[in-house]
């Protein structure tokens, strides 16, 4: 009987999202008179079957029509790799430390793994990170100022740079669109906050293996400027050896 009820609820959740495009965990839980934890498990099952896309605090229907892929759709690309990278990156942060988190999709997976930490301060310009950590009791999130950008669900502008220049955290964890052996760490975003690279003692680049050996539009920094590159086990032996000649590389399981 429980399995039937669950199957019916999953089908009803999909119908609800088709009608409303998206909904928060709280809205769905209230609609079906179950706990938010139950809905989180339901959403995970629907994500795994490709029916919905998880967004910060909720879910949306999988089929989205638009000129560009949204932040929430990019979140699903290489998700197993990003999940393993997130777990490995969060393990670098100890209780009582501070960390700057970039606004990319991979760093959102880091935020999810940080939820169990205690007495950790997270500085970010990502509203997705803020929403992910809102209910984490042991985490204090400090959001920079800035202008909201819907395409990446983050803040941009001079106010972000000004805030970052006043911070010196234990670790900066940032993402990239590409690692080029000739041009360095690269991004597609003209508004990428280069100031974050000076906002901490240790700079950790989190990047899935599909981006290694590729190029993007703008140079963010040199490979040698990264204290650590954290990637997934899809990296080729040649790429791993080449990167390790320049800096430390950790491969997440």
C-alpha cells in the first residue's frame, strides 16, 4: 500500500510541476500533507529518472523552453562527478573555518556537503548557495552586495568586488568553464569575480573532467595560481600527469 501511495504521489508531483513549472519543497509538502524530508526523497527519485530538475529549495519540470540553458539545467550536467567533487571539497573545510564559495553549479554541490559542518562561515555571492545553507544550523552565511542576475541566480557588480576585497578566508573554492594548457583557467562569464581569488589563503579549483583540456571565452587565472585542483575520476592519465607538473591535483572517487 505504501509503494502504491508513493507512486501516486510521485505522479501527482510531476503533474503539479507541469501546471506550475516549479514549486518549493515546502509548497509540495503542504500540498500532499507529508514531511519536507519525504518530498526531498521524492524529488531525488524524479531527478534520477529525468522527469524533473532540482533547483535551490525545490524542483521544476524537466522540459524548459528558452534561448539558453538555465542555471538549474546546468546543475544537472555531470551531476555524479560534481557530487563526488563536492564531497571531496567539503572534506577540506574543518569546523571553525571560513570559506568563500563561487556561484557556479559545482560549488553548489560543495555547499550541500557543508551542511553538517559546525561553526563554519561561508562568504558567497551565490543566492543558490545561500538558499542551500539557510537551514544549516552550524553554518553562518555572509552574502555580498550586488545586482541580481537571474541566469546564474547570483549577484554581480562592483558591490561584490568591494565585499570580496575586505575578506580573507581560510579557503576559496571556485569553479571554471575550462582548463586550457595554453591559456589557463577560463570562464564564459564576463562578470566573473576575479577578486575572489584574493579573498582567501588557499585557492581550490573544483572542475569536472569534461572541462579539462578545453577553452572558454575569458581567462580567469593561471593553472599555477591554484593551490589545488579537485576533479573527478573521469580525468585521463595524460591530463592528470600534465596538471600535476604544475600544481597539486586531487581526484575525487
